[in-house]
């Protein structure tokens, strides 16, 4: 049995610019200092990991729990104005869900995952969803993808993951999945991470059932 496991931020939702804007402003407003590599380092971290990073490394004068609560509340308010879906996200999810069971392995907190899936009407398309809040380690560790595979009921080796970020590509590959990369034009992955992908798609429209099946066959 095979399955497809999607990332959320940067793949289905164009949320990375929103995350950057919200967290950058939060850092500035609370005495911290944003670094040139901060956004790339944050992509893929679990909530507890990025909150600790903002508090400990960037100098935000709040505890990690306070940072996480404040940033997530601001993100939820932004989503109330509409979820910024990537072009073709709904069509791609429904197209692949008609052929394979789908999972989701996201670094977003559970509250935001549920808001996005409910507001976009995609909740029913996923057999299982995972937030890296629910595992010991965020991406690039494989924990989130391994749990998603278990919840879907498919061995990780039988899964194709769809990812955009360096840490996400590394995470899915470490889990033993074949990976299709859909790089975000504003936040491209590092070359060594992109090299882990079985296929690099131009966009979600390039993610056809035939393309996914070819990746699965290669995995087998």
C-alpha cells in the first residue's frame, strides 16, 4: 500500500511570508534581534523549538511559552482574514486523495493546522495529520513523517512526501520516504537538501498522479 504525505507551510499554504512577517515583528517588538539566516533556520522547526530559539538566541525578553502563545495568536488572527493558499493546492490535494490515502506532516501547531484545513474544506481529504508539537523532534528529524506514516497505516518506505524547505526535505528523506520537492520561489531550499528529492516540481500543477506514481515505483 502507498500513500502521499504533504507538508503544509510553503507547499499548500503560502504562509512562510506571513510567518516571517509576524515573527520578525514580534522579535523587534520584544527586544530581540532578527539575524540574516533566521528565517531559513526557523523553517521546519516545531513550535517549542522556534519559540526557544526566539527567546534564547534572538534575545526576545519573554519565556519560550509566552513567545509561542503570542506568535500563534497573531498567526490565527491573520488566517481569519483568509488562508493564503498556494496556486492549485485544493485541486492537487483532491486529485491525489482520489487515488491514495493522504497524510500531513506539518511544523505548524495543531491549532493552525485545524484552522487551515477547516477553512479550506480539505480536512476530509487527509486520513491523518501530524503537528511536530506531537513528536520529540521537529524537522529535519524524521519524527513527524514517521508518525504520519503510522497514522495513515502505510510503511514510510511506501510513502511519497511533498516538501519545499531544506529541513522538510531532509526530514522526509531521513524517514525513508521518496521526496518530491516543490520549492518556494522566495525561500528556495539549499542545494544539498534539494539533491535529496526524487523529482523537483515547478509547482503544484506539475504534481500529477502519474508523477507521484513514478516516484512510488522508483521507491519500490
